């Protein structure tokens, strides 16, 4: 028996060394952790249970039959994060550059299938050179199998992709279909075709970082939700983020005990909105004053910053936040912000997370660039997302709510459950100046000024909308937290279903 145990230990040790000490040292020299070290940071100490440790490829072409390393370039299994189950795979760049073979893909598919059966999230740590060229179409088939599972798991269990190194070619489509992507600055990148191919085809000269680095994808493309400084920071952020998410679409998000009173008043909110309607204020300040302990986990902070999205808690319960940001483009809705918010709203709805909307929106961004790039269809995505959402929806209008953008931002007409307004709210078709120029076209300057004053007195307030029942209550800003908390309590037993359908046809 002891000989058998010794043999098992020998095989385990060999598998845990991956591609060998030299390649591990090279990984460290690049400032990167190994696949197993990453799992040690991500998961609770001692919780990782590995599967398929001894699996190796079955390729016999190009001399591969003599190069078989247990594990075949990916570490798979399950563990816990703060005591909650999660399934993980971590690609090992020290083994064939983390390239995906058919067996490598089968390992990933196995843990995704298991996660779906038991209802637990999947976190993938990507660090791979792409499909294993020696296997040809078998490797491509492996990718397609993973893609299929990404699609089937979507909306059933949360999926988080951590890009910890290269992710190129067909490999990018698996993370792209997961719910969230975190990247690491200066050591991770994603692109369909690399700089060399780009130069050959288009004659453009571009670096990997410029083409598909963490900064590019977290600012310009919105492919990445966060760009973190290093492996450890990214993995610790994933641990924090995981605590906001439910395990699956049938379970509630975890409730974290909070000592923050539900009825805490914030007198500073009574004066946070400037008297000048053209003067901005920071919506982040509003959020931090209202959420439990001021904690807010923001996503895509550097992309389309005119809209803020992220997670917070009220009475320990996870809530999704969508808020206009007056500090950036006056909080206007444009193509990028509409897409950003729409995808987030759909995630919250899929996983039964209540949505809080903080509204200060002057409308949709005008201009030929926006129109020619499809603001109509992209803006409709956000409208569609809010309209189909059946989770509890609470909206607070802090200042401007103009035109179609008023309708879009979780208005009462899109089945908003509780729609509140601060006394500073202005709910109208458009701002006073624009409205008067249309209604009273041709009047002299004095007449226009008088008409503007009349319009402001009539419509630059929340009371017309409240008189029609479109606003449930005009509330004191300092009492906002209490009103939200009580609203969420009432809505815990909310029942609302959309008509049966195979699936909707959101304007993609």
C-alpha cells in the first residue's frame, strides 16, 4: 500500500510542477503568478479540490506523443470564496503556453457542466496562447464546446473571466460571452488578430497593449469591466465582487450583516444639487452616502463615465445601481452609456438583483456622429432592458429628467415599482430654453425671458408628474436611504412575469 501511495505522491508532485521550474521562474519574472498560485489567492485557504489532475493530451502528431504533461495546461476544480461554492479553471502558461487542446477543453467543459447542475458560479482564469496548433481542428472543436456551455450557462449561473495573460484569436469569444471580465494592466491582452496580422492586412503599426491591453478594453471598447494593477489585486477584487452575486438564478444574493441603520438620514443631500441647473455635482457622492457603509463596487468606471453602474448594499442586500453622472457630459445618454447600462440591467434582472436608478439626465446626446452610429437602436437597448426587467425597480430623480431619456431611465411607465423625486427634480419634455424657443418662436428677448420664467415655474419641478401619478412621492433628499430600504422590504415578495416566449429579440 505504501508503494502505491508513494507513486500517487510522485505523480501529484509532477503534475503540480506544470511545465517545470524554469518555466515557473519565467512566469514569475514577468510579474505573473502561476495557475495554482492564482487559485490560492482567489479561493479560501485549503478549500480547493482539484479534478482531472492526471489528464493529458492524446495528440500524436509533430512529436507531441513524447510531450505529455499531467493536467494538460489547465487546473480545474472547485473551492469556496468566503464559504460559498465556486467552480474554477486556471490556465497554466508554463505548459504548452496554456494552449487549448481537446482534452484541455474537456476539463473546462466538465467543471462548467457540474457548475450548471449544482447551481454555482464559474470563474475562469485565462492565460493562454490560444488553440494548440499541433491538434488542428480538434482544438477548435474544443473551443466551440466551451462556447456552447458559456451560452447555456448565461443567465443561469454567474460567469466571471479573469484575463491574466494573452487571450487571442478564437479564445476571446469565451470571455466575451461571460457576464464580467477583469483584466491585468501590462500583462494581459485580448484581440481577435494580433499586431503582426494587423500590419500585414491593414499596414497599421500597433503594439499588443494599444491593440488589446487592459487600458484599451476598459476605456475604449468596454470589453473589460475593470483593469487591475497586478494578479493579486485582480484576484482580491474578484473575491470582493463575488460576495455581491447569487450562486445561481434561483437563489437570492447573499445578505451581509450591516450595522448601518436603514433609516440613517443624510442632511448633506438636501444641498448637494446646486441651485444653478447647469452646474454639475458628483453622483458618486450621492451613492456613497446612501449605500451600506458607503461601499460601492463600480464596474467600467473608465468607459462611458456619464453613466455609473455597479453593486452596493441596502440593509445588507445586494442592489444593482444605474446612475447618470452630471460630472461627465452632464449625465447625457449616448451610444456607449446606453449599451453599458443595458447589459448591466439585464444581468441584474437575470439574477434577481433589485435595480436602483438615480436619474439626472438632460436627454440623449445630439449630433451626426451619434445618429450615424445608431443611437436609435443602441438607446433602445437600455429602454428594452428596463422594460423587460421584472425585478424590484426603484428610481430616484435627483434633478433633470427630460424627454425620451426620462422614459428610458426606469420610469413608472416601464413598470417602475417606486418612483421618487427630490424637490430639485425637473421632469419635462426638454429644458426651458429649448422649449420656449420652439413654443414662442419669433418673440422679442423680453417676451422670451418671461416665457422661459413661466415654463420653469410650470414644469421645472416634480409636481406636475406627481399630480398625474407618474411619481409616487416627492421626498426629502435626506430621507432617501430610508425610503429605498422600506421600498426594498415591500418588494421582496414582488411577483411579475413577462408573457411566455422562447426568447426576446432585443435590438442588438
